[in-house]
C-alpha cells in the first residue's frame, strides 16, 4: 500500500472519520478569490478574531512546497433542537449542540493533530488550516468530500449537509480524488426557509444577512431586521436552511449525551447577570464562547432573545442591564424593552433618555417610539 492508502485507512479505521479526499494544492482562480473575498472582508470588519486579515490565503501560504490539500469530513448531526415556542415558557436561550459540546471539540482537535502527526512522522510537512481566509468548502467540493448545495453548505449523499470539515496542507505528493456528482435540482426549499433572505439566490449567501454571522461573530452593530428574526439563538445555530433540505431527512444522529443542557438551553435572565467565573468555566470553554470572545456578546444575544420572547418577566432585568451594563450591551437592552412594550418598559426607557452615549441614546429613542 502507498502513502495515500495508508492515510485513508488510518483516518477511516483508526480515527473513525468516514470522509476524506485529496485535492491539488494549486492556487485558487481569480473568480474564486473574487467570490470568497466578500466573506473574508466581512469577517475582517466584524470580528477581532480575523486580526484584520481579509485576503484569501493560498495553500502555499502555509507550506511553500505544498503538493496536496487533505480534507476530512466528520458527521455532526446531533438531533433536532427545541423550538422557539418550547423555550419560551422558561425564557431559555439556545445554542448549537456541536458548538457547546466540549468533548466533541476536543475530539475534533485530537483527530486533526493525529492526521498531521501521521504525515510528519513520515517526513512530510503538514499544516492544519481553519476556515475564514482559507476556503475549506471549496476544497471539499474538489475532492469528493461533498458538493455545494444551494444553501452554500457542503452536502454528501450519506451525511446531508451536517458535516464538520477539517483541512490540511502538506508537501506529500498524494494522488488526487475526483469531485462527486450531486445536485439540488429544482428544489429551492432552503432559499424559502432562510429567515433573513441571506441565501438570495442559489449557491450564493450574503453573509451580512446571515444570522449565524451576526450573532456568532459580528462585534459591531447588529441590524434591527436581523435581531427580529434571530429568535432565542445565542450564537451560531440557525439551521433553517438545513432543516428544510430533503437531503437531511432521516440522518443518523451522533452521540450528544454529554452536551451540557445548561449551555445548550441556558436561562436568559441568568445570562444577563453572568459572572466572570461563570463565563470562564462555562461558555468560554466552548466553540461558541471562542467565537463570541467575551461575555458581553453573550449578554447582547440574550437581550435580543428576550426582546423576541416579548415577555414582561424580563422587563426589570433588562432595565437594570440598560442602566448598568456594558456599552456594547445596553443598546440591545433598550431595543428589547421596545419590543416588549407596556408601561413598565416605557417608564424605564423614558427615565433613560438622559443617556450620554450617543449610540445607546439612539437605541433608547427608537425603542421608546416602538413601545408607545
């Protein structure tokens, strides 16, 4: 057996990863770069995690003598989550199961390290790359791991679009795999299901209208039109396009028994008062916490969720947040109070009109107009 056969056997049999493909480490075309640049620039402007880097990186930016790009796909369907209405009675937020399951995060990290070690132990360079500036989905579509669906998510005949992708650039010269054939045909259910119209035409997504980007990554202002459609989500976790996809029916669910329910469905009123220790020992250890970066953005998203529940039980806690919260959060508390309405909310908003922060004051004025 050659190196590729050994690698595939190791990945599938030892690491239990069913999907693996090899693509050439060629430079991306200018058309691909132009299309992907919109996403990289949006992330660079929206989150400090990008470090201000907005260019699309080529395989040889990681390994100068790169010959191959390895893409592995891990099934990630952990079952359906509770509906907005089911969470409303107890004012519960909602996360994405795979993003709050620390064991799964550790397992994926260990698997990635093992793939790199497999090649380095055989004398090759291998660099594990993440999404963002490097288009992993594009590479996955080139080497048989999946094909693009109209919802801009990689699909596979056996695992639908619930696939977590890993990519590795190496100087090992490995035989390449062909793309797999697959198509969505005339189906456009994902386009119709998208709450914000982010999937504005087949195979194209405007990330600035995507709930996952706005709640999970954006550290700047979230538009009111997005807030109203984000339900009780606390980060990435909008699955409407995938839920509507016929290819995701009857998928086998991976084990989710150790997903902490306190992180998957946390009490929103408690999040408004979350302490540093509670953040550090809870959400900060998860992928969702990594993307959010700071507890203030979790509190921001909790305020939005409470506004969407429109429940009077949250009026006083939101009022305290408006008065004493971080600047990045207080405007959202005002917006939520405007959504809830009622005399208590109006009185709190009126009393806050002396606000000195211009952005927060504008939110208060807009919320007061909505509440009256």
